[in-house]
C-alpha cells in the first residue's frame, strides 16, 4: 500500500482498438489522479476510471478494458496490470475470485456434492409431492394404458383364474376400497405373472394388477386384499406419478449437466434412474393399507404375513431377478417393513 | 503470429505484425490458451450457483463460460470476446423452457391442443432461431469489431421449416442438402464488421460425408444384428443390449461427421478475400472424444471442464486463416457505428436459444 492512487504507476503495455477499425495500436497505460492515460501509436487518450470497465481475470487470457464509446484495450501484461489495478483499489467480484482460489474450488465441490444429495434426498421428493396432484387424470390414464400394454406384451400372460374367484375378489376389494366414506376409484385386473411370479402392481390411474401366482400363494382372499390395500395406498398417494416426476426432473438435470459433452449420453441416465418406490412411499402405503384393514376389523398382521410369504417365495437374495416393476425389488426393506407392521405401533387394538 | 507482448512488452512499432504491407496469403493460425484446471474453477462455481438459484444463474454462467473460451482464442495477436447480456439469455431460456413444456403437456390434454401447439411452435421456431443467430453474432467481437448476422425471415422459414419437412418427406434423402442450405443461410448472411462471409461448399461434398457415415452405421447395425443373433440363442433378453450398442455406434460415427463437416465448412469459407483452412483429423478427434468420454464417466462428470477444453483446443487450433491482406484493414459495419454511440441496451426481441 505504498502507492497512493495519485502516484503514477509503472506503465502497462497494451493493444488499443478504437472500435471502428481492426487496427491494433501498440500503447502503454498509466493512471494518475483517477484518470487512465493511453499513449502510443497514433493514440493519445485520457479517461476517468469511473467510465471504464475491466473484464474479469481468466488465467492467461487477455484482460479487456472497455471504453463507453466501443473502444477497448487488450492487456496481456498481467503482472503490471495487477499492480495498476491494485493501486486504483479495483477489486474483482467475489464470484470471479472464487473460481481461481483452490480453497473456494474445494468448498464449491463439497457444496455441489452436498446440494445434489440434499436435492435427491429431500428436495425432489418434496417437489414431486407438491406437483403430483396437479397432473391431470387424462395424463395418468395415458401413462397407465401404455404401461399395461408394455406389461402384457413383455412379461405377463392371460389369467387362468376362474371367473367366479375373480368376481369374488373384485367385490371384496370394492367393499374395502373406501376412505372416510369416499370410494377409491380402481380397476382390478388378473394376469398370469410368468417370470414375475407372485406379484402385484398399481398403475397411476388406479389399475391394480395381481398375478395368479400371488392369489395361489395367499391361499385365502383376506391376504390378497391386504396386499391390494397396500397397492391402493400407492394409487391414493400418487406414488407412481411422484416417482415419474422425480425421474423426469433427474433426467432433465442429467441432460443439462452432461449436455456439454454429448447429447447422446444425456438420454441414458434417465433409464437408470427409475427404480421403484422409495422406502418412505412403502411406509405410507403400508400405513394406508393398515388403516383400510382396521376399518374392516382386520389386523396389520395379514399384510406382514403376506410379505413374509412373498419374500420366501422369491427368495430374498433373488429379489433383483423379479424385474424393475416387481414387488420385491421395489420393496427393498421387506424385513424392516414386516417388523414394523408387527410392532406395537400396529398391534391389534 | 504470437502476441508481440509475450516476448517484448515494450517493443517499438517496428516489430508490429499488424502493420500494412504483409505478403499475400499470410497464414494466421488460431491459438487457444484455455486450460482445464483453470476452467474447472469457473465450471464448478457456475454449476453450484446454478443449482442454488434453481437454474436462474445458468444465463450468467453461460456468459462466463463463453467469455472464457472466446478470450482464450487468439487470432493475429488479438483475442475474441463475447458481450452477451445474461438477462437476454435468461429470457431465451424461459421462452425455450415454456415452449418445451407446452409441447410436452398439450398432447396430454387433447389431440387438437397438441396439434395446435405443434403448429404454433413450427411457426415461431424459425424466427427464434434466426434471432439467436443474430444475437450470437452481434455479441461476438474480435479486435473491437462486432460480428453480425443479417439473415431474413424468409430464409429462416426456408431453412428451419421447409427443408426439415422436405427431409422427413424424402426419408432423409435430402438431409445433406438441408445441411448445406442451413450452412449457406448461416454464413452467407454473416458479417465481421463490414466484411461479408461467404461459403461455397457444394452439395455433393455433404452427400459424400453423410453417405460414408450412413454406410458405417448400416454396416455396424448389420454387425450388431449378427452378433446378437448368434449370442441370443433363443434368449430374447440379449436384444435389450441393442439400443446400447446402437448408441455406441453413433458415438463411433460422431467424431468422423464433426471432423469432416468442420473441414468442409471452413475450407469453403471466405471473408472479403481472406480464406480459411481447417485440418481436423477424424482419427485425432475420435481419440479425444473417446478419452473424454472415459474421463467423464470415470469421474462422474468432474472431467467435463477438462474434456471441453481439450475438444475446443483441438478444433480451434486446427483452423488457420489465410489472409489476403493486412488484418488491420477491417472496419466496423454501419450497425455497429450506431450501436457504439448509444448504450448497448438489449432490445425486447434479443433472445438466445441454444440448441
């Protein structure tokens, strides 16, 4: 700080362009009393510092000092310019300095990882919960129809369940499927599960699909209904739409994040993101199922028992083989859920 | 030609490479001095601020990113610069986002709404694209002179609406011709100061490049089909690999296409008698893109700023300007004189929609 602003500072070499022709004028810069003097090559110009703009530092790149009339100076003599700027009291914006301070870069990197984690963990689920009710029913119908078409083509086969049994289960479900006196709109479909085995799914528009294998595994109607009430919980709380919204938002983010490199790559992660319901959603659906079961005077144990049977039927270790839509792969914490359903929290009143 | 100041800061005018009287067709290579480690700082700050502001900062981030690349690009001892107003870019992004949203949502409501939005989009997009070409040119400069784009609405509708429709109707047979018309529109209406760009790349050249690329893709698809067929052995699940292999195939062809197209465009470009030479090697570009891809995947994206710098360096340094006369002779265009006197306020229709 030995140099006060009024002292002339060491001359800085620069190129001057007048903004009207491409001619480069070789000049030197100096500052006295808050005025920049440009001297050299057919140029002699003085301008108060307040009327000038200095570009931010970007490593070796030239720094540009712009005049209001379109002329500018290109400076590559970085050390001399830094001394001159320091003498005039110029200070770059914080955002600009951060980019070149290793400590700030490390902080930013940690902030990035933390914010990505926070967004994935809390931000997106919250936003999806808020926006899911805004998705129009027609969109959910289209989505559900497409999913069902895909299921029928790729995985499931027509049901072999007798029509009478189907009818009985449909009627039983209809009598259960109401909350606070309001019936829950749903359609119950039966399919032979094929490689999916004993399974049940809910589509966003209220279509429930249960496999013959699951009905056979349950033995009686009550455990089937327990699983279906859980699926109704997913429908009622729009879990499918919420997962889809979260998946789309993640895909959008990935497209933007990787967009620099290759737009081809950007599409790939979208496929990797969709991986069933979250643990919280399973809990919500369990709570919902228990509520419906209680209203019918049945216990949470029915659902817990059915979960145990399903886990045994699929073999816990082979869970991932049941496919992305499967009961077990999208229910990763089966043991935990069984314990919870059997715990005092849900013990029969 | 290097910047004279790198060697002798106070050298007298005698060593000035800008002085008149240079011999005809002097070679002026484009140099790029950006460094991955340096750009990483800008990239990470941009990324974090964009996330924290839910995307709003992305417009400012784009300006800083472009400024980094432009200012590290040097021709004839002077750097390029970018002057885009982040607010105009933000406006463009909001418009782009709304259009995308409208397009995606409308079909969910009804077929008619969807078609109405699609038609409206087709009517508006050419003008928006023309506007962003103008924006990008107008806010780019070298040696204090601005670039410019004077392409009209008629040309925009021809190139961004009529030709795409022709292309689809002819099952992409007219694709290369569309590309040629697009480049012609883009460059025959481009200016630097008052000097006009002109491009004379023939249609046949585009057909040769695309033809070779398509031949490779078809051969590759046949190979993939044969490979999967022999592997499958009755198990249909193996065919699930097909889309992945197809993407790899496209990634394989992409460097060839971009190398040949860059060379084609720049080797047929003229600027007021000056010419350009571009010598991108598809093999080198392939190597750079492949190692970039591995780096990006291996670091979960943290290599991206380094990858961007590597790619830009190779592509930019492959271009040389063949100067027919001194570079000092360029002068500003009419529009710039007007703009230079007044303030550079972004007008209402300034938008920048990146594609």
